[in-house]
C-alpha cells in the first residue's frame, strides 16, 4: 500500500449497483485506489430522457434520485461522496477520467442492450486515452445472463428447463461484505450535485410514493428482514392475492442494485436453516403434498423461483435484444392490433368499468407499483379485451413503475400477449370478473383502490353492471356517473381476440 494519498482518483462508475454491500466493483476500485495511493471518485451519470427510448421513466427517476441521495449519505459515512453528472454515460465517464488523469475506471458490466453498448464505447474511449478499464461481472444476478444454455449452446426459451439447469449449476456465491472505510474523494469534487436533478425526479403523480417506499440500501434490507420474518411463511399461498400483504415488494430495490439477488437467496437460505429446514428440498419443483412440504419450505422455494424468473428475463433480453419493441415470434408482427386512444386512456387511468382492472391501474398510478397478479390481469385486459398493442402497455409501465426493469417488463408483456418465450397459450383470456372474485374474494383490493364502489355488496363488487338497481342505489353507485360502465363486453371481446390470434397462428 502506498504511503501517501495523491489527488489522482480511481473512477468508480456506479450505474445500477447503488449499494455498499456485495458490490465487487466497489471493492475492486477500493483495492486499486489503495494499491496506487489514489483517491476514489464514485460517479453516477444521470441520463436525459431524450438520449434513448429506455432511459428511466418518471416513476423510476423518483426512485433513482432518492436512492442516489441515500448512497451519497452512506458514502459520506465512510469518508467519501458521490459525484452526479448528466449526459451520455460513456462520454461523461471518459471525460472525467481524462480530466482527472485517472489511471483506471472501474464499473460493473451492463445488463440491458443499451448498457452493453455503453460498456463498449467506454472501453474504446479509455483505451484511446491509455486509461485502464476494469469491468467487473455483475453481482446483481445469480449468474451471468447467458451463462445457462441448452446442451447445444442455444439460449433457453422455456422457463422450467432453464431454471432446472440453473439450479444444477449450484448456489450463487456468498455475498461480499461492504467496505469498512473508503479512500477519500477528490476535494472539491466536480459535478452538478443531486440538487440539480431534483425537479426531474418529481413527476406530477408521485406525491404519494414517499408514503409507500424507502429507496436506498438501508431501506432494502429493512424490507427484506420484514419479509423474512412475516410474509415469507405464507408466500406460496398469499403471493397471488393482491388484497393481502403477501409479496416481498423488493423488485425496485433489486432493479437499482440496492440489494442483490444472491443476498436474497442466502437470506432465504438462512431463514430456512434457522427453522431446521433444507434448501435442497425447498427448490424442488412445487408438486409436493402440502403435508410433506411445510409452508416455510414451499414458500421459500416459491421466492427463489421468482428470482429464477428474473434471471430468465435477463437471459432472454441478452439473447434477443430486439424484444423490448418487437415480438420474439415474428409472426406476431402482423397481429391486427386496434387503434383506440379513448380505450387506451381509460385503461391507463383505471376507468374501464372492470373493478379489478381499475384497482390495478390506480394502484400503479398512486404508488408506482402493482401487484404481480394485478399486472397479469391488467395486461391481459389491454391486449386481449381491448386488442391494443402490448408495446403501449410496456411503455406505460415503463413510465409509471418505480421498479421498471427492461428485462422483466419485456418478458411480462410478451408473456401475457402470447408472443414471447414461455408465453401463455394464446387462447388464455383472463376473465376480469372471475379473476377478481378468485383473487380478491372479499373485495378488499377493489375497495381500497376504487373507493366509489366501497359500499357495494361483495356479491356485486366485481361486476357492478350486473347488480340490482336497489343494490347500486344503496351503495351510492350510479353507473356511467360515479363509476363507468364497462368499455367492452368481455365475452364478445374474448371471441374477437381468439379470432385475431387464430388468424396469426395459421399464417
């Protein structure tokens, strides 16, 4: 280790790994700085929306700004600080490194197609300036996106064999510790500072987000511990119920790298071990008799399987980078989608006249998040009842979800539209009434998010247009005034969708 600290920094580019713990890139940068007797310059580049189609949307920017503020606090506790700049990441980071005469730039490899392009551009720019590029494999997945392949080397397109092969490769590495201290940042550090971006991180609909979320690494671990000590035990049975507090809600923390998938994996494994249960039994296919699979074991397996779907999404995006905008199965490019701006707007605003769909869309607008079962129902309604393009739904979710993740968003929308990998059969059209009655049996979810129907008897809550006039009057509901009439007739819409899908299938 060098005896003196110079002002020449090692640049640490933090993109979507906004944490101290289990951060191999940060540990590598710290090691470089100490070996060279250098300072450490952690930097994040705030991207303008105009740069590319998939720059963070409005809700994601709300989260990102607060996550960066939390990270800056954590860095300062360890003697460092965060620089935030604006622009094209490769250009900005390369320029900073040149201006500071940095000997090296360290960062985690990108996951999305645009991020891998940035990686290549930054490598080239640094090589031209004779600056070392140190690119560390991502720690925010259980394995590299394309590490798991079929026997003949092709990417998987069906989840179950993918997950089986991934599990056969063994458990992920143990999470790495956070650094106990950090080399100082250059003083004074360059950059705009977080305050310059605060206005861009406050979309008009985000007023209630702060009541729901605590962005940042500390918030992520508080939420993880709360989940492990509570909802985890019943996750296998409760996770499909939007009316229950049964999901982990860790998705935004995972997307922004405030928490890693392997931290979650090993935390679940630790919870099982404390209960005297075995991880191997938990990750077997979920076909056991309940008596042979205690609730915690089944639920732990279900949580890890959800991590598997996240891995599968990134696997598919890496293998098929065109799919955020185009269907994986080419024949669906000719699908006869409708153009109906009024219906699209009714869906976006939760005014379709189908209570469980409207509850889902209002939960999204109010909290920046939507329960997974509700995402399936809202998505199916858009693409099958309304016959509107799945890309419209993907774009809306991208702008309004705090956990907007390109891989997950793409997999989810192509799955529900029937045009992607492991997609639902095209003839599966969710009935919003029966699905509402099944997954919100007491009506708590609808009553919370569609309060104008709160007084309606549960028997009529999921299909108010079928309720007797006196029941509507007693509940203060006037269809078409206090709550909309259904914008489609589901039975007719289902037949229309099946005919459209059949026409594509037989091409």
